[in-house]
C-alpha cells in the first residue's frame, strides 16, 4: 500500500504562527503534522504530510488542489470567526472545498468551528468564558455512544483545551458526540455536501509542554481574566506542566494540576485523532490503492 497522504491546514496567519513558534519551537501545523506522522507510524502506516496556509493572502494548495490526499486536518488558531476577518473567512471557504472533495476531514478547536461555519453553523464568544488548560468532565452524549470517533474512550474524560469561542448554532446534519458544562459542543460529526467531518473542541494533539508554551503567551490574558492572581502563579503552573511532560510519573505534579491519569497517557489523550486515521483515512487510502 502506498503511503497515506495527509494535508494539514494551518489555522493561523503568519504573525500568529511566528509568535507561537518563537515560544514552542514549531508552528501549530508543524507540530500537528509531527503528531499525525507518529500516530500513523503507531498504526503501521507510512505518512506523507503537506502543510497549507489558507489564512495567507494568495496562498495555494500544494500541488494546486486536493486530489491525491487521503485526509485533511485543520489546526487550532488565535483567530475568532465572529470577527469575520478575511483570514477567517478564507478558511471557511477552504473548508467548503474540503467538504466538496469528499475527503476525510478533521479539526481541533478552531478546526471544529471553521467546519461548522462552512456547513451553515455559527460561532460566537462563549458567554461562560474561556476554557483553558484542561477541559473537565467531557461527557460522551447518547448520540456519541458507539460513534467511532470516540472508540475506546471512557464515558467521561478530561482533555487539553484552550478556547474562548464555541459553536453556538449547529449546522444542518450535525451530531454532537461530546459535551461538558462549559461548552455544549465538545465534539461533533458534521455531514455537508460530499464530505464528513469529525472534530473536537479540545486539543487531542497537545503535549503538556506544548500547552505550557501556549499558556506562557496567554499569561497576560489569564491574569486579566482572573485565572491567576500573580505572574509567579502562572509561571509555576507552566513550569509544573513542562516538568510533568518530562516526567509523567510525577504524582505530586499531576495531583497539584488536577491531571487525571488518562490525560497523562498520550495514546489515550489522542484517541480521537487515532480513531479518525483508523476509521476514516485508512479506508480511503486503501480504496485508492486498490483503484
């Protein structure tokens, strides 16, 4: 079988992704591509992954179109769809093209919001405020039980997350598969045109070190919004996250941060991404190989 070919769409315009890389060492799309490569390898698959930048003015797809890919994933972003900025609207159009292609389609956080808007939904600022660090008590819905997106998940789980917006109005043919108190749409399947999208509002791809880098950039906002009282508290929180990434067995750090054992396990943390590769991407790649 030929290598699986995936396209990762960077959700951030140049300045945002450069700020991210300055702290984390990689752009979100580079990090996402590395995670997908590793997960594919765990499944015994070789993966060839391209990155595209639909938020950039004049950006073109690698190779000119979507033909030849076996799946498309959209990263997170610092943009807000409700602001209707050109960089956001360009990504909505990109998502419509992915739906039209019929390719397996996945998105984390911003990716879910873009896919929902492209299918006729609406994204708004969450009136309950920002969900940041770890999303707690995410619950599989009745419709999500048995859905292959959440195969091998416990019914209630935590996950890395950072977002202030939410899918406020579902598009037609959308099924909410997971929810929690802070955000009604934590995961969903959306059918639109020729395509099927699976997405999550949390970040299954994140490591704790990656999350720590992001929270370093968000520290001024978190202080303003009351998540921390002093900069030193924020610095300690980030330091603990990075240390836990290096030593997942540190019970003291996990307890202090309120990190559940399942969240510590990267294979469990990345359940939805792995399930998408197995249930959506692999059958598509296999069919193309046979053809």
